[in-house]
């Protein structure tokens, strides 16, 4: 069962992350906010992309999507709109949705393929629905009546163009109006201005083309010609500088681009004749086909070489933004491929700003490091460092280490730690070049500074396993798995379970791992997860589908999310077309903060749905999760009209609840939840509905009804109802009963950090402190404990000035690895209270960079700014 043995500490090392990691993140975010407020409108889109690149290291899809939406909102040129629209679509993994073609419109201006081809934007309506039309020209004002057209065509000809043996009669003034060169030739001092016949036989122009030129000169229309003739007109217009004709051909040809085959035919014409809109339309299809288009050699020839980039640039379509998108997708698909390297080289060539150069160079360093080309990697990391990216020093150190220069790598990291305020990754990197107790000390410091780094846990766990302390190794890796689910940590724990012959637990972890990343390869790509599952199935008794449902009920009730994921994975093997199971997967993954995997499961549920009303529900959840609340409501209502179901009513109630409700709206949500409960469903979902209903009753002051809901939920093993019931007891001033209720939740729940956090509200300060310390130990990403401890110190500050620093440090611990809006706001308020207005303003600006419309922070920011400007009025 261990064909490759257990992992060894000598083979473990953390990856150099391919994102920008500012050494002073809060100050960087504050600077971005200030620049967004003072820059020109034309500069805002690119600053939003800079913000996106900096926040990418935090891995928050909702935050990143907000950056992309803002970038798209402020994009004026067609090229940027095309790229950003496709990027938004890619981030939503729309390509995984069956029955959706690349050019399908989502009905929103932000992603509408037709709206992107129009330059300029209306900032007030950017979040509105778009108005897609079946035909390009549908305005009566834009059409010429047949009568007017006939009158135009009957105009007397006064010049002929000879092509071979045929003469094409034209109107001199009309042809002259096509361009400055024609005007000079036909109406200037050239000999042709005196002639009534001009020989065009030597210009490579066909009779059909010249007739089309004549007809266009009279009607200013190209929609009556075949695509072949329009292409010839485009080349003619480019050759003879007929800008109006070129624009008309360009726009018209763009309407023919709908699929990859169209692109591969038309883009060459567009690039040859520098037809901006046609090339934009072709790019749009290619980008909206990602990642599949990335694997086409013909497509990559359009992007990858320096010559290809120059051709795109001549048509106005080579940019840092384009190659940033392409290279990110390429790195996700295959980090070490030649395609990835070439796209990153083009990214470097397009980089003009300092941060752009730093990003391109750093990512090239990461790719060459993965390709084991250490000298090349070192050169790129050094160039990125010169461009101001301090984190690239870790890449330099790693490259030197790989070339046998361990002491040089250690000295470099030592210098870095001494020169800058220490952060977790610095100690993590130095630990690679340290030995013995010093190595472990560095790893422990790294975890203390940044508990989200997985490498220190993995190293300590493997180190214990090498000493035959396998159970201790499992406990160590458990520390990070319980708050940050990652495939590599689940894989490692599975190997430990196999080593102690706990095959059931190993199988659980591998199934959960494959749910997160279905194509994950284990043990350095030498073994697939599915192959290991086949081996373990012989060691573990397999239950029926009915047995699995019972197990799922138990695991869900005990809030064992990993166990629940594993059971659903097993059930999907037996019944792969079950959309309901995919939907359950998505709910669990959202609870575990695995948002990309959750979105993938929702898309699969949508693809597998067996009825229209069910599909509408899943589409509604996708819309809700991507910020389209009104559209999600519409989907729920449409589903209810087709069939009244639990999930449709629940979706509608949940979506309506996501706002500040007045009493009337709150009553309506209660009615919806009651209606949902009356519909057929299983205990898992009804328990959730009862829990939500209890919460609404509490908000409405109906404590008896709320208590009944929570009791009913507990009767069907919805364990989280203990939390709601505790709240009811607290509102009745029964604090001991509330504390006892949450103690029951702690006993039952497998994941109980939130229970400890909630229980702290119902006990004395010392017990609350212990509960919150436990919550932080179980899940360092929970921000409330840091806020509570800092707030508690505020009361001491007046009596002991030394506590000021202690209170700030408590908040700074969390901000160092998770710049949370609420924590930044609280630290800013504390800075304001002690008169440190510069720091208060900086924290406010960083918080507003994350959430520009946060009212409390805006109020604090304006107040602190007024105090800084008028200190004498304080």
C-alpha cells in the first residue's frame, strides 16, 4: 500500500508563489486606493488590474472578481473590454457549462460580446442588462430606403475604371471622396484628373471588386456584398487609405466571427489589413474559448512569437493585459510548457510600468525554477528584484541553493530578515538553508507569523513520521487541514493513515482530495488518486448507496465536512449523473471556503439537471455567488412557476435575506422558508431551512417560534441549531443555558472553531479569553478573536500606556497574513483614538481598497482626515 514509501523531509520544499507579494501590503493597498481616487479616468482600469495582481496572493475569488469588474467598468477601448470580459467569463468557469457557446451573452453589459466591441462606456449603467440584437443594424435611421438607394445608383457616371477588357462606370466625385490619395489623383494636378478612363488592370484589382468599390462609393454600405468581396474591399481600403470604407468593412466582417473556424480564417485578413474591430472580434472568440484554445498550435501561433506580438500590436491588440490573461491560464494548465514560457516572454515585452515588469520577470523566474533551469531562474529573479519586488529575493536564494550555494542562500535570507519587518515566508525560506533545531525554530516562527503557510506543518509532520511518530505526524498536519483545505495536505495525511493501516481514513482523505482537484496526481505525479482508491477499496468494506446516504446524514450532522465530501464522492462513482449530489458538494465546498471548486460543482449540477425547474435553481445559485442578486431572484421565481420545490423557495428566501430587511420584507422571507419546509426534501436541507427560519424569528423578536424551529432542527440532527438556540437563551437572559447549549455543539461538531467563538459571548471574561484562544488555535483565519482581545486591551490602555503597543500588535498579527476589512477598520479606529492619524488614514485607505463603499470606514476616514487637516479643532 506504500509503493513509493512515505514522503521524506529532504524532498519537501515550498513553492515560490508566482504572484506579486508586496513587503508592506497595507501600505501598498492604501497607495492603490489613493491613486484610484486621483488618477485620470483612462488610467483607472489598469490600476484595478494592478490591484488584482497584488490581491491574487490572498486567494479570495470574490475580492478578485470585484477588481475585475471595476477594471471592466472603467475600460474605454475595445481591446481592454474584450480581454476583461473574457477574463470575467473565465473566472466564472463558464466554459464548463454545457450548452453554452463562447459567444453566448450572459445578458450583462460587463460580459456581453457585442457591448465589448463598442468603445467607451456609461459608468452609470455598466451593471445593467445589455441589449443584444439579432442583427447588427436594426435602427431605421441607419438604413437607406430603397427609393433613396435607387436615386443614388442612377446618378450619372463621369469616369470609367478599366480592369482588363471591362469598364466600370463610376462617379468621379464619389470615388474622390473615398480617400485623400483618390482626391489628389482624380481632382488634383495628376494626369488622371483630365481623363475619363483610367486603367486599373495593373493594380491586381478584380472586376467584381471595382464594381463593389463603385457601389460603396454611392451607397456607403457593405452589407449587400458577400464576405469574400468585403474582405477584398478591406484590403483595397487599407491600400488606398479609404478610412471610412475600411471602418465599414471592419465592423461588418466582425459580425461573421462566431467560432474558432471563423477566427482562423478571418484573423489573418484582420492582421494583414490592421482591421481593429475584426481582430478584436477574433480575439474575443479565442479568449472566451480558453483554456481549450490554448492547446491549438494554430491559435498559439497567433500569440506566442515576437513576430506574432508585433502583428497584433500593428492592429492595436498587443497589450500587457492580453498577455497577462493568456500567461495566467497557461500557468494553470501547464506551468513548465514551452507555450507558458513564450507567453511570459511576450508579457515581459509588453510590460511598461514597474509593477508589470516585476510581475513578468518574477513569473518567468518561477517557471524556469520549475523547469530545473536554475541559472535562468536566478537571472529573472534578480531582474524582478531590481524592479522593486522584494519577494523575488526568495527566488534568488532558492536558485542559489539548487546550484549548491546553500550558505549564500542562507546569508541572503538572513539579510532580508534583518532589513525588513519579518513576515512568515522569510523564515519559511530561511528554514530550507538551516539545519537541526535552527530549522525547526525558523519553521515555528513562520507558523507564528503566518499560520496559513502549509510547508511548516508538512515538514514537521514528515519529520515526526520519520521518527516513527506517525500519530503525532497526523496531529500536526491536522492543525492546518482543520482551517485550510488543500490537496497536498490531504494527500500527506492519507499516506500517514496508510502507514498505520487506517485505510478507511486514508480513503476518506483521497476522495476529499479528488473532490477539490479531480486530476490531482499523488507522490510527485507518479500515482493517480483514482488508482490508489482502487487499491484501498480492497481494504475497506464498501456500502450500498443507501448506506452512503445514512453515513452522509451522520457526517453532515456532526459537521464533518471532509467526511461528507468523501461520502458524496463515493456516491457519485455509483451514480455520476446525480445533479443533487453535485449541488451538495458545492454547499460543502463553500462552507470550506473552496470557492472555485464549489463553482465547478455547481456548473456540473447545472449540466446534469434533469428538468428545467431544477436547472433554474442551480443557475440562480451561480448568479448569486457571482454577485447578481436580482437575477438569482428571477431564476428562483421562474422555477417556482414551473414547480413549487424546497430548493426554489429556499434560494429565493436566502437571496432576499442578503440585505437589510424591513419588517415587511422579513415577514415575507419567513413565509418563503415556511413554504420551503412544507415541500418535500430530506432532513439535511430541512434542518438548514429550520435553522434559517429560527434566525429570522429571532430578528423579529419571536423567540418562542425561534426556539421551536431550533428544537425541530435538532430533532432531525441539524447540529448547528444549538448555536441558534443559545442565542434565544441569551436573549432571555439565560446565559448559563446558552453556554451549555454551545458546549453541546462543541462536543458534537467535528469542526468547532466557530462554536468556541460563539460560546465566548456567554461567559465571564477569563473563560471567554480561553474560548477565543482555542478558536484561534483551531482556525487562525477567524478574525473576531483578534478583535475581542484588542478591544479588551483598550480598557487597560488608559491606565497603562505600554498596552497600546500590545493592542496594536494583537490586530497586526491577523493583518499580517489576512488583511481583513473589519480588522483594518478596528485598528484604524484605535490609531485614531490615540492620535496616530497617519496610521489611521493608511489603514482606512487599505480597507477601502478592499471595499470602497464600506460606510463605517468611510465615516472614520473622513473624520480622521478632517482631524489631520484641522488639528487645532480637536
